[in-house]
C-alpha cells in the first residue's frame, strides 16, 4: 500500500513539476536521468581498461594488463575506476554538482557509482571521501566528494566515514597544474583524524572523489590510509580525465 501511494505521489509530482535532464534541462521520464541526446554524448567508461588505474584501452587486452603509466610507476592505491570521461560533454554536469548547488543529483550519481564500481564496492569495509579544507568547505557549504560517498553508501548499504581524513592545510587550486606541481602542492596535505586509526587497521577502504585528473590527490590520501594500516585502498570517482598516454 505504501509503495502504491509513493508511486502515485511521484506521478502527481511529475505531472506538476516534470523531471528534467540533469545536463541540459529537457523533460525526461524520471528524476536523476539524462535525455537521450545527453546520454549518448557522455563517454561512460568500462572494460577493457588498465587493471590498476582504470585507464580505458581502445582494444581488448588480457586480464590484469597495466597501462604504461602504472607499469612505470605503480600508484599508491590498489585500483581505481570512474563512471565517465571528464570532457566537454560531461564537464557541465560535474561542475554544476560541484559549484552550482545541484546536490539533488547526488542520488543518481550514487547509483552510477554503485554500478560502475560494483567490484570495488562489494569488497569495501568503509567508504571514505577526499576531504575539503575547512575554509573551502565553509565557502562552498558542502563537500561534493562527501555527498557522493554518502549517496553510494545508501545505494550499496555500506558504512561511510565522511570525517576519517582531514585536510590539514589549504592547498592551491590545481586546475592548471602539471602532475609534478600537483604532487608538490598536495604533499603532506592530509592526515588521519585523531583517534581513528583503529577504524583503518586491516580495512579495505573505498576512497571517493569527484574527478581523477593526475591522481596526485587520491594517491596522497592512499598513502595516509596505508600508513595507518589499511589493507587495501581502492578509488572510485564520478569522472576522470582521459589523455593519450605515450
């Protein structure tokens, strides 16, 4: 009876306030959806991909194949995956969620993360977001990675700790930095919250962020977690930059 009432209420709400595409605002069938044109424009990522960082390959490869970058320098995390490529088609979707208060998109993103990262989620003991510095959190009012982690936790029925990691110093915005500059900028920026080491020891941590660019931020967080005794650290992001690797 309750489910019937809920469906009837949602149908009435859709009739009064039609659901809109998360990207372009066109009318769609239900909340948390993309119109067909925007859906086709998003480059959703899947196999084949690097067994470690998830970099997409253009052709089929044997299991456990690594990309050139991971072969040359294995990352601090164990595995990373992302829902879609960060490019012209998806950038507006991510930035609206990150900077324009489109936090109502969180539940849909949580479902996308759960689907893309199913192999990582099933093994996770704890879901942890990449933290913001307290002053940046004050100005932005919310941590987009925290919202993604909570949405994923609800979708997957997993424990979430939004305050396990602390960003102890305010770093410069990394948008236009090279990889080496990002590594220098982020080095030593994170720590484990006091008194939380027991929660990490022997645990398989799933680290959540909105965009993976060079990987410098999630690698620094992974080092902190592993030094605290984490058994494994996997990374799941909404988007990732995909550049040709030579």
